[in-house]
């Protein structure tokens, strides 16, 4: 019996098995590409849209915070300078007014530092 013949038959069977495996891998890869192609194609657009929405929400949040600080300052000016309130709270009124002003000042500085 010729050993070259046995080796050659084994090589041929191995090549057929390898090519069959390769064909299956390619089929799986093609199915994966087909299934996910649209998602990957839309990814840059989706990321841009999400970034734009986040930026809009950030701007809106900063505008609300700024408006809120202004309204609190207006309220403090109106309510803490009423004569009857001054008599009612005595020296404590000034302490709380100064605390509120410091808080508003800090909030305004944070908004300015964030570029808004």
C-alpha cells in the first residue's frame, strides 16, 4: 500500500473540511453584515442627533437656572426689604439675606464658568 496515497486522501479531506468551515464562516459574516449594516450606516447621524439634543437640553437647563437665580434675587429684594418683615425678624433677616446673596453669587459664577 502506498503511503503517499493515504496522505493525499487525508489532505484532500482536510481541505474540503477547511473550505466547508470557511464557507460557513463567510455565510455567518454575510448574515451579520446584512443584519447590522443599516444600524452601522445610521450611527454617525444618530450620534450627531443625540449630541445636538444634549446640547439643547444643557442650554435650556442653564437658561432655567439663570432665570431661577434672577427670580430668587427679585423675591429677596422685594420680601426682605419690607419694613414689617424687618421688625418681625430683627437681625436674623440680614443674616439670611446675606446667605441667599452668597448662594446666588456662587450659582451665577458657576454659570459664568460653564460659559453660559
